[in-house]
C-alpha cells in the first residue's frame, strides 16, 4: 500500500489531532461538541507537553476556516481555545499562548466586525488570567495598534461602529491589565505606545454621542473613561510624563482649548486618578505646554490657563512642595507677556490699523489676564497658611514700581500704563490669596518685608491702587470676620448691636503695634489727603481704623488712634496743601464716623457724650461734615470751613478730660501727631531740603543792609544792652522746658522721627559740601559727564595736567 494512503488513515493520525477534530460537528450551527471537548481538556491537562501542538493545530484549522469564510467553525475553535486556556495553568502553557495570540491576531486582521469582536473577547479573557511566571519575549505591539485602530472605527452602520469601538476599548483595557503589573512589560509606557493608547481613549470620550444608551458598558465614552482612569491609576512616578504628554498633543491636534470644556474634564479625571504625590508632574507638564503656546491666540492661552486653574485647585489640597513658586513665577511671566501684547495691540490700533479687530484682540488679552489672576488667587487661597505666607511675600516682591528695576518686569519698557495694569492685577490676586487668611500673630501676617512695600504702594497717586492695598490689609487684620459688619462709612447709632467679635490683644500683637503702629498710622494719615480720593477710599479707611481698634487696640493704641484722628481734623481745617473742599469734608466725616465708633467700643460715657454733641450740631448746622451727607451726589459743599466755630469740631481738651481716669495716659493727647519720616521721604524730599536752605540763604543775603549803614555809634548804653542776658536766659529756660516736656510725653517713635529728620538735614548739607569740595584728579583717560541720559567722555591732554613737583623728573 502506498505510504500516502497510510497518512490519510484516521487511525494513524496523532491522538491530539483526532481529539481536536472530534470537537467540530458536521453542522457548525450545532455548536461545540461538549463531550469531546471534555476529552480534549482531560488530555491537555494529563499531557501538558502536547498543549503547544494542540494550539498549533487549532490555529491551522482556524486560519483555513477564516480564509474559506466558514465563520461557524471559527467561533467553535475560539471557544475551544478559551476553555483550554482557562483549564490549563502550567509552565507548558507558554507555547500554547503564542498559538492563541496568533489566532487572535488573525481574527483582528480580518475585515469582518464579528470576527474582530470575537477575537477581542478572547483576548480579554486571556488578559484576566494571572500567570505564575513572567514572559520574557512576549510583546503586544500589534495588539496595541490594532485595538487603537478599532477605537477609531468609521464603519457606515452606527451600531456596528459602536460595537467595534467598544471592542477596541476593551482590548486596550486588556492590554493595560496584562502589562502594567508586569515589570518586564514596562515597554507599554514608552511614547510610541502611549501615543496610540491615550488618543484612542480620548477620541471616544470626546465623541460622546451615545449617552442615551443604558449602562456604561454600551457607551464607548463611559468605557473609555473607565479605561483611562485605570491606566492613570496604575502609572508610576517615572511614567507620568509619557502619560500626560499625549493628552496635551491630542487637545492641540483637535483644537480643544477653545472652548476648553473637554480639556478641563480630562485634567479633572487625570488629577483624581493619579496618586497625590504625582500631582506636580501634571502641573509641570501644563506649565511647559503654556510656555510652548506663549505666542498662540489669546483664547488658546486662556484655555490652557483655565485648565491649569482646575489642576492646581485639586493639587493645592495637599502640599506639592517646590512647584508652588514655580507655578507663580511662570504665571507672572505670562501675565507680563499678555500685558505686552495688549499694549502692542493698543499702539498699533492708535497708529491706524483696524479698530474693531484691535479692540477684539485687546479684550481677548483681558480674558487671559483675568484667567491668570484667578489661577494665582485660587491657588494661593487653597494653600496651607505657612505656604500662603510665602506666596504673599513672593507676589509682593513681583509688584513693580515705575522707574525702578524689578526681577520680572522692565517698567520703563512697558511704560506707566503697563506698570499700573500689572500692579492692579497682582494686588487683585493678593486680595484673593489673603482672603480667609487667619494668622495667629499679626507679625506673621504682616512681616516688615511685606508691610513696607505694601504701604509704599498705598502712597501712589492712584485711588484704585490705594483701595486694593486697604482691602489686602483688611483681609489680614480681620481675624474674626467683622469686616462685613463695618461696610460703608456711617454714623453707627449702636455699635453693640453689631455683635462684633473680638479677643484680648496678645503680647505679640502689642509688640507688633509698638514696632509698626506708627507706620500704619502714617499711611492712613497720608492716604486720607490724596486729592483723587472717592467715597470708596474713605469707606475703606474707616474700615481699616475700625479693624485696628477691634483687633490690635489696647489703651496705648487707643490714644494713638485718637491723636491720629485729631491730626486729620487739624489737617483738614488748616488746609496747608490746598486740598479740594470735598476731600476736606470727607476727612471730617471720616473722623466723625470713627470717633463715634471708637467711643462706643471703649464704652466711655463722657467721650460718647462729647462725640454725640458734636454730631448733633453738625446735623443741624453743617451736615456736609457727616458721611451720610457729604457722599451724596448733590451735596452742597461750603466755600470754606469756619475754624473759629469750635463747637463743630472735636476738642482735644474735652476728650482728654473724658479719658482722664485710670487706664489711659490722656496727657499724650496734648502732643500733636506727626507722621514718621521714612526712607521714602528722604529720597523724595532730599532736593526740597537743599532748595529750602538755598532759599533761606538768598532771602537773608538780599535782606541784609549795606555795610555802610551798619556803622553805629558805640556808647555805654549800647554795651550795657549787649551784655545784659536776662532775656536770653528766660528764653533758654522756656526752650529747655518745652524740650523736656516733649521728651517726657511724646512717644518714642515721634522723638526718633524728629531727631532723624534733623540728622538727615545735616547729612544732606554735608553731602552737598563734600560734593563741591572733593573732586577726583584729572585722568588721561578722561572724565565722564552725563548729558541727557547719555555718557560722554572728555579726554585731558597730558601736557595740560598738573603733576606734583616730586613726580616730575
């Protein structure tokens, strides 16, 4: 008999082939033959070394059936493979898995949706099997590519398209589950795979047209989101960048930054899915992406900033370390760039470009700036107190002053308008950062490095900036949430009805007021007389005085605040600086409202009676000196204030008598308040000191009579008058008495300020003398002269130089 005949004989075929053939019925509609399947399973478990051959033969039959379009037998073969895979857990399963994955790949390569779904379901079952030992050589590159392609299916039939996409998402989920826990499969986190996985999930999350379907399994968007969360939840420290970067690229490619609802949703999912200690990686990626798009359209930049806002809002609930200042530094840089773009558009619009397009671009830049400010404020407001104090210092250090160097801004380049814009926005962000800030001690909330620049801004000639500074002070000083009860400037009839919360002032706050109290008083005093003050300025000044009384006032501070109020009243009456009548009446109304509040807070009946009497007289004869009248739109103001009518004004003597009891040093009220001199005054008034001295010298020299008229007959009476010093001694004694009284009653800060002003005058005069007398020797290289801001060198010839005799040979 020929050898070929023996090869075709069924009895001569290997047993595993006969067992495999028996599981296929004559009619594929009958399904898998269960009894023969049980025999095949028992044989595979008893002889695991045959598993690889069983798998190869099944793969051969499946490939033949796929080519012949016998899809019923394909389904039976995959069912048999699944059962063998679930039943066999041994070392010999490794070669069988290779055959299994080869068959799954065959199904996925076919163009039939049913076969693709069938192969995907088998792969998902395989992915749920936990293997005892890792596989060193197995790779899933093909499956990642194929499942990603299925996620982007564009089949004509919507139901079929949905089935394919769901199968692709499940397949990717299976790949993730099979690989992320295997240290030898870290290759799945490489960029070439993440660039396929992440966009496939985001594409289905974005195309959320099937939300009306019941259940998350039938909805590709919900299933993709679940898979996306699972992938991010398994991301390790070193894989965060590779996981986030494809998200940003996808948002760029599909132009999803404007509008940015989907972008915000994606990053919320990211922040809530990853481990908390990895948050700063995401923030860093978004910041870098913002830098990449620094020259993009304003709406795109605003969309990225809003995404950053959502990101830091979630991350700020925990400490994120050194990323805090980096976030603020990057945001301030983009704030400067946005102001530059806005001012550039404004200048081009003025030069004759399209008016509508220029205004539209400027308004869009405002959107970017507002988004940055909201991000800064919201992020800072959600930080812990110890980090919030550092952020306050950091932002204050970035507030520019026009004409001075700044770490982040060239104020000369952006001009006065740009400087003001940035000042306003940074102070607005500080208001948001300080909102709700409760410092235990005032020295922690208002350190000198923060208070001094803040008070410097409060003296700028812009009422809006001064308002922002006062609101920042309110946020920090108000530790018991009393500010809402003090809104508006008014004569409060019953302060007790406000139910103001307060505590006894601590020793630390007493020390703070002794150290910085005069600085606060000075800026309130100087800020009250600015000519561009409006009603809101006076309202905020009243609230500031009231909060100082509530939070930081002991007996000594109360006396200082009364002296400050009386000094404001005297300043408005004297009007040495020719202030407008509205400002003068506003100051008088401010003093009336505050002294009414203070008298009731300290509960001194005599003080309250004096204040009430003055207010009643003003109601009858001078209503323009009260806040309820002067800030009306049609309030009639007088041409002048009658200083002689003392009943209309608060009297120092009456207040001193009211506070003459124990607890208050009423004698200090007799010493007029004088603002403390600071470094700012020295810089701005140094020229005025020299001018004053020069003016006095000119007047004296012009008023001196001619020397010829000084000749006078010298007689005995003339000599007697010259020798007689009785009058001079009396004057000297009176002067000494005044000096001693001043040093006994005046506070230390005023004495120091007085002595410092004298020392400054002497120092300025000496500096002027030294400048005239001390000149550098001529140099052959020349001297430098500054003309119109440009340096010019003037050389000196050697033969014109005068050398000492010892140096000449």
